[in-house]
C-alpha cells in the first residue's frame, strides 16, 4: 500500500500546519489500525522536525467509527481530529476534523463497461451516488461513462463530495423540508452521507434511476430507505458485478413500520445516546424527552457506548428504546433485543397525533430539529386500535384538573404508578411489586440474600450447600473417576 497516496500525508500535513495545530488526534478504525505507526512516522517526517506537533493515535471508539470521536480527542486536549476510513461526515460540536476517505481499488474500464451496457436501453435519467472511498475515481468514471453513452442521450447526474474538512464553527444550513434537501437556484439540492447533487426544477428523486457505486455497507441502507420510492441499482466494485435486486434492503422498511406500531403501545421509553460529538445531539435528546413526556410516557436517558442485547437486558422496564446517533448507525437490528430500538423519526411517528406513515423516511435526526413540530399524541375520545394486541386500547396520559383526587402531585403519582407498573409472570419471580419511581424499581429488581423474620431474630430456613475450599469441597472425591 502506498501510504503517501492512500492516507493523503501531504494534504494532512498542510491542514495541520496551515491552522497551526499543536495537538492532533489520529482516529483509526479497527481495519486500518495496523497502519497507524507507519502513518505517524510518515506524517512526522512531512511536518518536519522544527514543528513540535503532538500526534496521538485513537482506536476503539466509544460509538460508531464513522463519526469523529470528540470525547476521546478531548481526553488529550486535541486541537483537531484526523479521521481515517469510512465516515458519515456528520458535523462536529466543538473540534474541527479532516477526513481521509482512502482510495478503494476500482477498475474504471470494467465499471464503465458494466454500466453502459445496462443503461444503454434505459430511458430514465440517472443519479449516481457512491461510497466516499471511491471519490478519487469518480471523475474518470464520469468522463468515460458520458462518452460511452453519448448516443443513448441519457441524463446523468453525478453527486459531489461536500467537503473533507468538518468545521464546527461554520453555520451548517438546515433543511426546510425532508430528506436533507436544500433549495437551490435552479431546482432542488440534496445532501446525503456527505454527498450533494442538484435536480432540475420540477423534478423529484422518484423520476430518476439511482445508481450506487460501492459495497453494501452502512451507507447503502441509508440511501435505500431515504429514497425507497426510486429504482436502485448497485455496482459492486470488489466483485465487479451489477446488483439490480435490492428488494431485501427495501424489506427493512416493513420491519421499521412494525417497530413503530410496537412503540405506540409502550409506556416506558429509554433514550439511547449513540453519539457525543454529532452537532445537535443534545437538542434532539431534549426534544425526544419532551415528546415522550407530553405523550404521557416515562423517559430514561442511557449512555452505554455501542448497544447490544446484553447491555439493554439490564433495563427490562423499558418497552422501547430510541437511538439518537448518526444516520449510518441509527438502524440497529434489534431482533435479538428484549425491546425494539427505533430512530427519532420513528418515535415522532409513534408518539404524534394522527400521524400516518406515507413511506417517506428521514434518517438524519438533524433534519428533524428544525422541522415543523408534530402534534403530540393526545388521548382520543375513543379507544385506539392496537394491531399488536389485536384490540382497542386507551392511550395513557396524565390528566390535570379532573377533580380533587387527580390534581397536583397526587395526579403525577398515579400517572407514574400506572406507567411503571410491573407484572409478575412467574409467582416465584425475584422482581415483584409496583414501583412508583425508577429508583424504587431498581430496588425491587435487585437480588436479596437471607432476610430476618420480622417477628423473630432468627433467619428464615435455608439450605446449606457445599462447604470447604473451592479447590476441593468436602463432598468431592479425592481421586478422579476412571472412564
């Protein structure tokens, strides 16, 4: 591997020196960590001995490796972060970052040959998106493909990389509508996963065939769900083949709709913090809290790094979890989890009044921050039909001013008690009773040893197990059995 070319040593050194950074954090994903020492050596040589720049290698990021790890960088008082490998290009909160995408291998000639033969008879215009690791070859592919398809007269729109430098000081523009699109001078501008492209006035993405150049990584489901109304074709550069059937990826949308229906019946919601660096994550957490509380449900905020079934099993009181993270790590396959994990967009659908899923899907939580606030779900005059329970249910919501017994703190206590009610499936279960608060729930859930009888000083009857040292209990045989 050519380190100078693939890790852009010269551009990285220029970025550091031009901004006079003195403490630089180098963030490597697991698959590139083996090159870290060589990259540091090359970078030190390029910076020169006269520039006393501290270089610190970071690995094993707290959350997704595609996001800039500002928390890890703050532990060494870094001035900036150099991010290597696959990235979502999510804006940072405090630290500037320089992203090195890498240069994945791709045969331009074979790629153009595959695409031109497939699109030769196609009448629809084409929008070309790609993984950022192939950005280095897109200009060559574009020129060769336009020349090869000159007789077909097919409209080709290639997306561009927005920028490899992330600056938190810039005023990031927010979307006035869904799908992360911004109004452009000649039509509509779309932003997704660090790519940007313009469509002519009066045209929408459903009018175009979407081509994705790259692997089936975390960025591809983001494209499929966001533009689920488009015909999508993927070119796999590693296997040199064209994949025209993406129905398996689109089937994810049905699964997400099912999770939204489950969330509607939830009483207690856990908010999982999936990032500590993406700009706007705190605002989204507060927005989710407000949405949950106004819907008459109980909310807990949990920070635990990368979620897994074992971690979330420690919170069985939560009926559903909302995962606040970047768009490319937001979709957790929660089939093995005790409770489903949904996105902020799905939470707004579940907890908002009269909401119906039209098929439009928003992955970026930043697009929800400035969007029009959906009306919080209110308890209807009539019961709501639950598809999962197979009957009509009443959405629980704390009411005020409904009489002397339901005003003030007493009403809140009744609301919390109903939301946190614990049901014993097993009469011998160690989790028993009704909790009126989260703290009381954890007390009732904890395991207890011997308890003293209230009317006697002697302990309850118990069984004596093995005695002696663990290396050799008294009832163990001194000689091993022969088979």
